[in-house]
C-alpha cells in the first residue's frame, strides 16, 4: 500500500436475504422473482467491483444481515464472497448494526482471516497489515443501542489515515429508529479523515473537507421508500487531506415514485398518455434494470372524476407498464375538478360554507377538544372531499386541520339534528 494514499470502498445496510413484502400486487411473477434476488445480486456486484478495482479495504458499516439467518445458506454465501476477497488480498472491516447484532444472529461460521469484525464490547482500533490506515469502530452487542458510542472513539493517530466506522442514526432521521445517537460534531471532533456510517438508507454527506462524514446508503432499494440509484462509495484518502468520494451504482433493480401533473387535461386517454410518457422516461433512466414505480396523479382537470376511479386507472396502466418491463406498485389520485365544475346541493353548500367559516377561528381552541364522536365521520369525509376539490386542501397532510374540521363537523351535525 502506498503510504501517501489509501482507497477504501464503503458500503452499508446490505440486508442479505431480506424478505420482500407486497410484491404480489405487481401482478408479475417474473418481476417478483427478480426482486426477491436483488440483495444477493447487488452484493455480487459489490464484490466484483472490489475484485476489479482492488481497493485497500472494503468497509461494511452495519446491517449486513436482515436478522437471524433462516438457515446456513445466508452465512455460507457471505463466507464464500469473503474468500474471494481473501484470495485477492483485500481486507474487509465490519461493524455490526441493529439487524445483525450479536444478540440477533444466533448461527456462526468461520470467516477467512482477511475479515475483521470490530468488537461490540468497546471501541477497537485495527491497523491495516500493510500500514498506512487505521480503522476505529464498535459494533452493536444488542439490537437497540441507545448510548452515544462516538464519544468513546479515540482521537486520530498522526501519520496514518484514520477511518471511523459506526452504525448510527446520528441526530435522528424520520422513519429510522434512534440507535447510537450522536452529533456530527462528535464525529468530526475525532479528527479522522473519513467516517463511514450505516443505518440511514439514503446516501448523505454530513460533512465534507478534511473530516468527511458519509452515509453510503443501502446497497439495494427494497421498496418504494428507497428510490433512485443505490450502491457504495469509493473513497480516496490521504493523511490530513480532503476525502475524494465518488458514488458507484451497484443496484440490480430500481424503485421510483413518479408524479404526473394532469392540470388542464380534459380527456381521459390524454391523461393516460401523459402517465405512460412519464413511465417511459423513468424506464430510460433505469437502463436495463427491473423497475417498479408508484404513480401519483395531481392537479385540477375536467376528468378528475374518471381519474379518481383508481381501479380503472390501474387496469389501464398495468398491462402497458408490464410491456416496458415496469412493475406498477400503486396508483394514487390527488386530483380535483375546477371550481366552476363542482356542483353541490344547496343544503350541502351552506354547510360547507359554515365549515370554511369555522376554519378561520382560533385553532388553539381545537387542540384541547378531544370529544369527537364517531357519528360525524361521514360529514367529516364530505367536508374533506369538498375542501380538496374546492380549495386544494388535503386533510391527510395536516393533523391540526383534521382536528379543526372534526370540530366544525360536530357543530354542523348538531345544527342538522336540531334544525331538521
């Protein structure tokens, strides 16, 4: 290894052999089979990339597995991959995350000597056999680690490239459990050239410059919440220098959430053509990879009522999407008629106007009002539909507005019962 420069490959959140949920609604058995094999497929590409480019080390920052192995085939597959790297003289540094903590994985197999699994009892420092780089890390002993592990990481060692490895939520991310919480300052304060993080499935740079901190993201998207290209980071480091970080696409299937603006469209077939054009663009962006999309239609248009028939829209799109080798995960319709096309009975319009007046009242009164009867659900639904169509407000997006409308619905219901 050249003393002045070190190159590592940073990957995380592999989730080998994780199960895929709700694939049956794709109505495509061949695509289901492809998606069920994606974790191994992406990992195979990672190993091949390392064999082709010969980094100084492969760093796996947690959640290699998705929980306890169903049988030994998962472990055997991983060991065989590590042997390939051993034969190529490529070391592997691993910290265990919440999904593959010591308390979770009950089966074990002997790993080849090129694999170094960091201690779960304390922070451990491991220097590359050829010198030049030292790795600092601690894995999870239990599934839920709530303490700040980063504070116990040692300060950097002069003359070497220092790489920290940690599975952590840092300061917290929506949709992710809080594990090994810490601040970015806790990480940069160690003085390392690079901190390789796992747990957050979206590729993210938390700090650049001389003390780079990165989440590599997961290696392969596993659902519609994990969209876009996935893979690993190729990182070139020098002592005291700035990290050169580049992304390497390694996923073998792609998930995308697509939005289609149907504003002003007055023909159903034209709306479908617009959706298919969007799907075709996504198909092109994914190259030859299997692709699964979720479609959301938005906007104000004359064919809103037809587009709100999701069964019909799904049926229209599913076959044509399949021909493009695209799976249709779900169709959502957030559309409304133009205001001049909305026709309501006079009594309902009067009640709805009352609701709109209620919405202008002080919202603080509503927060303490928990006594909302189930009897008002129907009117609440009608109000929600009206607000969506008339003024473009979606109650699902605003918890406070939900409470205000529920209170208004109760008042309106009282008046109906008392006046009719």
